[in-house]
C-alpha cells in the first residue's frame, strides 16, 4: 500500500495518451493479415493427408459458432496456428500456454475451467504438448466434465520423419509415433472418441462432441511432415552448438 500510495502521489494529474492513428492503423493491418490467413486456410482446406491448416479450416467455424465454449490451447505449431486462425468473441474464454516452457498446462486448465464455470471446454493440443499432462484426461472422464480434447498428431516435433536423435538406441524425448492412437487412450477411460483423417469428419466430430457435453477425445491424424520449428528456436543457439547431437 505504501509503495502504491507513493507512486500515486507523484502521478498527479498525468494522463496516458496514445497516437490517435494507432487504432486505425491496427484495424487496417488486421484486414490485410486476415485476408492472407483466409487464403491460407482455403488453399489447405482439402489437403490429404491433413496438415495443421486443413484441420483448423474445419475447427475454426465450429468454435466460432459456439462462442461460449472455453478454448484451451497448447503446443508449438498447434498453438501458433490456432492463435492465428480462431477468433474469440467473448472475454475470458481462451486459455493458452503463453510463451516458452509452460507446456503441460492443458488438461489442468480444462479441469479448472470446466469446474469453475460449468461451461463446455475444447482443448486443441499438439501431440507432444498433450504428452506433458495427458493422463489427467482420466480425471476429466472420472468427473464426467464437458471437455473435448482435440489432438493434432503429426508425430512430434522437428526431427524429421522417423528420425531418432538419441545416440544410445533409446528413443529421444522428441521421438514420437505418428501412428499413435490417442483415441484408444480415451476409450480406456470411457470417453467418447473419434479418429479422423479428413476435415469433414473432424468438423462433424467436433460439433457432435461439443453438443454431447461429455468427455470426448478426437485424434486428428496429420501428415508426418506437417509443421516446422515453431518460433525458430534453433536459430537462437550459438553456431558452435548447431550440429551437436544428444
């Protein structure tokens, strides 16, 4: 209190201000970026096998037609692209993993959001991100929460199809299985599950899952080469470290 009182006493009548053209410039830039995004979604809407943009072209209209659904989102490409693609029209209806090293917040956030609000929750998760807290899906099922978990399965991150960067023969932590069937995990916990390989089935599955208000898991099969290094984090390494293997 004393610190804030001291700060306030020095502010006096000072008021913040902004460039009056700033909002107008943002609105103009938004129109340009939206047009590019719409073009990308349209170009990829029917790609087979699906990539991230194909899946999002199916997810976007479903979520935007259910504005009261709380969206939880984590991943690398899955996080970045969903942030770009899916618009939110109500406040406090989006929870994501922010920036850098906060993976694993997905399932806990779903549980908290559903318990606190009673509203339907949809989590859009990268397969690697889901792995950090995926077993908490069992809690969602035990409490019969209205949570739908959508997993984008492209076999993990960045190492190339089937490439194991470990030198001792054991799988590296980033070596995932592009053919992993996350829906079978949902079956084990008694959830309503879906395995989808095309955007039409994904759109139908998500619509049905939200309407059910039951624990649901949708395994979205993407191409193994879908995605790229998110945030180009490898570029931040010193040149001398670029070629070191683990």
